[in-house]
């Protein structure tokens, strides 16, 4: 199933599911309020609520709470997640990005999956505009996949971690590279170079939808990024070095994870300008349109202003 959050013509914001590819069901309206209006509340009892929401797939156009998808505006499927951790899990990206900065690969990267916290209150959705941060001239996109936690847990083992995943979505970890480079010389970060925007969407697909694509530690899903219609980045999620299960094990060690937290994969190989090099493409400028595409997860499109 594909979960979305959307704005209706009257300005109200609701969450629901896409059915028959071109219809959106307001799960609260369709169930007379037995399901919550917001996805963050749905996730609090995701296993129980999934039983109820599965019945919505059988609704047809004209039934209560069903809207043509072109009559609503999709926003970030989880507009205010409880937290956002971003990992660094694709080896090719790490190697290439470090090489471009004249740095060798560090052995510690192979010992533990590492992450940083980013701003979970600066989430953007499909078609949203992304303002260039103040004092930045090196704006970059980052092609990533994210998982959404659907069940509370602590000290979760990798072998059990899939039970805590609700679903997956595309993630664009926008980066102000000049701010990032400056602050990380202090030995802390990234922080200010990341906290202005992160895009997710256009929907969250439930984990069962991807099982047949499982390959290695990831999934056989092509990942692409275009700038102004030109293909710049191309990779595959199956090339990931650390699985989402391993990331969850690391994140939950001594820490409780809650429904509605987001975990990012880090950038796929070739998935940003920093890695490709500015001789391949300049930093992003106002007017640029960036499209991230992952098999089954759709297309996440944003414009720079």
C-alpha cells in the first residue's frame, strides 16, 4: 500500500492511501473517524490500524472520502516525523566523495554504521520549493532511500529489525556544501549545512510491497536523479553496504525508537554533485528542477528558489 498526506481543495490536510493508481482515500473520513487524520497518529498503532486500512483498497470512486488524485495536493507523507537520523551506508559514495576531497577511505567506516541527526522539522514534500540557504553558494541534492519506523523498540537486533519497519520512501538530503565544509573543520557536524530542508515522498510504500525485490542487504531498485531533465545520478539500492536492519540495530542500541521516526540510507553511489564533481555539473541555482526517482517509490520533484 502507498500512504500519502494531502491537502484538499478546502485547505484541510489529511492522510490516507492511494488506490487504483489515481484515487486517494482519506482514511479518517472513509472510516467515520475510526482511523486517525494524521499518519503520525496512525503509526502509533500501525499493526492494528493496518487491518482496518486494508479494507479501503476495495472502495470505488464516489464512495465517502475518495478523491481523484489530481484534485488534491500531495505534501510530505510524514510532514513532522519524530526524528530524522541519516546514515552513511553506500561504500561507493563514501569513497568517491572522500577521494574528491583528497582523503583516503577510513577503516572505521567498515566497523560500524554511522549517522547524524538532521532537522526533522524542516521536512519538504513533492513539488515544494527549496530555498537556497543564507550565505551558501554550493547547494547540492542527495539521492537516498529512507525507512519509517512503525513500532516502538529498544536494543533491536538486526535479525528482528524488519519487524519495526513500516515502510519506505525517497529522501533528498539537501546539502549546503560550503557551510558543511566550513563547520566540519571544527570536527563536529554536519549540522548547519543540512538543517534547512529535507524532502521526502511522494508516498510511503509499505515494506511488504518490496519483499520480492530483496537483494543482498538491500533491494533491487534503480535509483536516478535528474537536474533540469538531464540524468546525472544512477545507482541501485541493492549495492548498499549496511542494511536498514543494521542501521536500526545501531540506532536502537541503548535508545528507544518510536513510531514515526525516519532513518535515511545515505547517498547512493554517484548520487550528488559533491561526488560527481562540479566539472560534471555546477552547484544548484534558483530555477533548477531536481527529480529523484526510485523504482516502486515514485518520483520526488522539487524546484530551487
